[in-house]
C-alpha cells in the first residue's frame, strides 16, 4: 500500500512563502502523474497543481504564477513551492496521484494558514 506523508506547512503572513514536501513510499512517482490538492474548511477538496511523468506541469487558475510544483524521482518526493501567499490559500494540503488513475489512501495533509 502506498503511503503519502506531507510536510512543510505552517503559519505565514500574506505575501510570504512556504515549501511543501510529499514523501511517497516506493519508486512510483516517476510512473504516475502526481498532484497537490487542498481542502479549506467547509469546502470540497480541489486540485491545485499537477506534474506529469515527463515533468510537464499544470496549475489551477487560483495559484498560477505563484505556486511551482516539482519532484525528485530519485528521492520519491514531490514539492510545492508557494509564493505570494494569500489568506484564501489557507487549507490543508494533500498529495496524491491524479484522480483519473484512482486515489491512493490519503495522508494526513499539511496545514497551511495565511494570516496577519
């Protein structure tokens, strides 16, 4: 069973930056498109950013130009660099493969809070 462990969240002021990490058990992130998702209180989980097997990326409109997704296949780790953070980015952030391939069991996520 694949295990996902997110880390790197915290409290940051508007305009600040955070870098999230997602450690994935097994050498599989090179195979599947991987993604970051987030869920804010009272809202549905939404897709934030995707990185495909060959390294191409796509972003949701809300984060385009501010967030950067990347991965290190050798370390089985994916990252999300978040810059120019806004209060509306406050959410629990999760990693998983792209939904069309079927989700693995979700990890605990990493809380990101943007507040002054």
